[in-house]
């Protein structure tokens, strides 16, 4: 499958991305079919030099069935080359990771609570079972003649 995606370049802590058309099986920074633009995230959003796109080539590849990644789709939407994708919904993103786990464990406790209530009933049944077996053993056994 063809993808319109970002390929990282630049140096350590100074990324510059190429917008490329590549087979989805190729490595992120590896082989690509065609470079169709660039993206420099370090520049302010107002500057023209932040994003450069070859609109005709991008439209051609979209017509050929190339699928943009989420980030590229947003870049193309901002430049009106395709409709802007819908915003994703990740309510956990604003919560620090360590706090997410705490909330998850509280939910797990809530789920375990009904199980804990059912557990004493199950234990009571287990206790009754040995008593029943003991009564069977006490019953007189008939001897065969």
C-alpha cells in the first residue's frame, strides 16, 4: 500500500521532515518513491518556510490511491489539499502517565468488588461440600453376602 508520510532528517534534536510517497513496508527513513514536500517543526506556524508541498504531485498520488498518515493528513488539510481529518479523541492524553495507572487500578478495584462479594458465597459452598462428603462416609455401608 502506498503511503504519504514523513521521513525524518536533520540532526539530533533538530528534526526536519520530508513528505514522501513510500510503500508502507519500507522503513520510515528508508527507500521512498518520490519526495513531494518538506516540514520543519522548529519554525513558528506563521512562517511560510515551515511547510513546502508540491500540490500537483500530491493530488496525483492521492488519485493513485496513496493514503496519508494522520500527521500528513493534518498538514494537507491545513493547506487545503484535502479535507481536514476529524480530531481524534484521547481523553487520557492530558493526564500524566503515572496518574493514568492509578485511575486504571481504581477501575480494576471496582471491577473486582463484585467478584469479592461473590467470593464469600463460593467459599460457603466449598465448606458445605466437605460436610456433605463427611455425612456420606458416616452412613452405614451395606455388606455384600
